């Protein structure tokens, strides 16, 4: 897979690497289509994600599984009116649904905003208003959904609240029910360009209010070692508070 993005993958020395290392930057690069779905086509049975919990539960997903589930999730989000450029906050802790959601948002050209589950009402209000958040996908735990619901009267841009369970409170849509009945996914004609924002993060706000930090579609080629493109997943884990999870096998 990595050969698609590099002119060479083998070097005889550091000097050879410095002189000849070249990145092939695709037009309109999209991680979900160009990496995850490409793996699903080439190696459908390759392990992509291993999710475990502290009660001994375990679920494995192949790349074929990831394509199927992210297509269903993208179709569901699409049916709710989520599309290119829309801001969607993900408060999903270590749930595997994080990966369904973030990749689905990539497939639609929407902007994913991973967030910690420790946000209070005022934190949610601040982020919703600063980023113009259209939808929130959250773990269905009262400590999370309660703060989100309390923030809504002061968050006029936020139109959709989605819970992945176990609880689906009043005012929230049921994520799993939605993807279960989703229509076959149709890829949008124009998903993104290389200049579109792919991810948005809020800083910790140590010395002031949290700041928004945009990551564009091509940041993957500049912010991690390209010869280990698979580390993009690790990159997401490091920078997304509450990420997931679960063990990711090598992309």
C-alpha cells in the first residue's frame, strides 16, 4: 500500500534516502477511500481493528468489515443532511464506533472534531459556537449526554444529537438503528480537495480559551513519517482525546 505514495521504499543509506525520498501526493486525497477502502479491495480479510473491553469482550474487524460499516455509517449521516464541510463533534471515548464515524465523515467530506468525554455543559457550548458544530455523536452515558443536552439551548448551530448507546436519551437519535436501516451508500460526486479541512481539534486552553487547530487532508503527508503511512492511525489515537481503543493493527 505505501508504495502508492512513495517513489521508492528501499534505500541503501541515509544519504540515498535524503536524495531520493519523494512523496507522491494524490489529487483530492481522502484517507477513507484511498487507504482504508483500497485495503478492503486488495486485502479484504486483513485485520484492521481489534476492540476489547475490561470485561473480556472482543470484536475484530477486517478491512472488508470496515468498508461495509463505514459505508453504512456514511449513508446514515448523509440521510441526516451531513455533508462536505459540516462540523461534527465525536465524543466517543474508546468505542469502536469512533472509527466508523470518523471514516464515514471523511467519506462525506465533513470535518471530524474528536473531543474528550470530560467536557462539561459550558465546554460543549463553547465548542459548538466556536466551530459551528452541526452534529454531535456521543457515547450514550448520562455523564456525557447530560452535559450535551444541557448545552443545546445555547448551541443554535447544533441540529443533530446521535447516541451510540448503551442509552439513547430523549432528543438523541439511535446510531445503531440508523446504520442498520441505512440505504446503500452512494459516494458524493465531489468529496474534498487537498485544501479541505479533514479534522479539527481544540487545544487544552491552558493559558486561555481553547483554540481551534485545523488539519487538512494532506497533513497526513507532512505530520507523520510517510514511510510509515500506517502510523496515521496512531497519530489519531495520540491526538484524539478519548480515542479509541482498541488496538489497531498495521494499516
